[in-house]
């Protein structure tokens, strides 16, 4: 009985230790979600400024105001933002499910965990990079992707590029979003500027437009990286919350079992104490009877 009580007590200790780890992971994930949301607000302001500049410069271009590529269509690439670490549920699987067959040939996959899942599905990414672990690392990642995409577009390897990213918020459930990144949506450049002076340029409009397009792509990649970072940690927070509830349930069950075993042990000890003198008296009575 004592051995069983020790076993139950040891199990309670192990579950409590595991619960501490789960709670730490849940708290860290919740903090990262808030960091992602705050950083995204700043990047959205930056992206809006770049978009406004694009709209103002577009009417000054001599030709091809929509920025469409003259190359033949069909060379499509996609940037998929997946999870960097585990314990995020089916986060990466949902992103990979959104891939089309022709996009798998030019796949730019972000996220170490997502890359491992892609390989298990027989999907080999053309270009990979780890996902960010904090908002401060987002600009460097977006810059690396922008340079690689720009290199392949200039070389003619790609004519269309899209982004697939999982987005979540406190009010809505997570959803996978597909966004066309290049070429720019013509509707974006046809928007009307309601106020502001005519821009004064010191460089050729075409050169400025090329630079602004690169900056716009960079801003959209920053937003995608932050949304993915927030959604991954939101998924991890939900998984850890579920684990916390399960650990709480197990602890209640084990503590009830501990009380039961302890009560059985106490009852057994009392029975032994009570039966001890009775057995001694019975033995003396038997000896007297034989004499």
C-alpha cells in the first residue's frame, strides 16, 4: 500500500512539473501574440505611406502605369509562411493545403517546422528560411525574401508571386489568406489621392516607381511575417490552454486517488492496531483451554 501511495505522489509531482512548463509556454505565446499585433499596426502605417506614394507617382509614368510585366504568364511562385516550432496544431498543414500544384515548383517556404512537414508530403521548396521568433527579426527576413524574389523576377524565372499566410485575431478564428504580391494590383494604382500637393521629383518617375514597388513588396512581406508570427503563437497558446485544462483534470483525479489510497492505508493501519491485542488474547485463551 505504501508503494502505491509513493507512486501516486510521484505522478502528481511529475504532472505539476509538466503543468509549469505548459503554463510558461502559454504565457510566452500570449505575450508574442500581443507583440505581433502592436508591431503590425506600425507596419500597416508604413505600408499605407508607401501605397500613397505609389498612387501619386503612377500618373507621372509615361507608359505602363499599371506596372504589369511584359513576360508570358505561367511562371508563378508562392511564399508560404508556416510554423517555426511545434505545438501549433495544424497551423502549417492548413497553409500547405492552400498550395496549388503549379506553385509547388517555385515555393518559397518560411518556417523550419513547416519545411519538415512539407518534406514529409513530398514537397521540396526552392528557397527556405526560418520564421521569426520576435518582431525585431521581421525586417531582415522580409529583406531576404524581397531580394530573392527581385532576383528571380529580373531573371525572368517568375512573372507572378503570391503570399499564403495564416491570420488570426482575438475576435476571429484563424484563416488562411492568399494575397497577390507581384505584379501590383492595377486597382491599387487607380485609387484617387484626396489631398496633398503634386510630388516634386528629383529622380525619374520610372526609377522612383521601381524603388517604391520594392518598398511596397517589402512592407507586405513584413506584414505577412508578423501575421504568421502572431497566428502561430495564437495557435500555440490555444494548444497550451487545452493542455492546461487537461493537466488540471488529471491533477484532480490523481489527488483524489492519493486521498483514497491514503485513506485505505490509514484504515489498514487501524485494523492492524485493533486486531493485534485481540489476536494476542485469542492465543492465550487457546493455551488455557488445552491445559
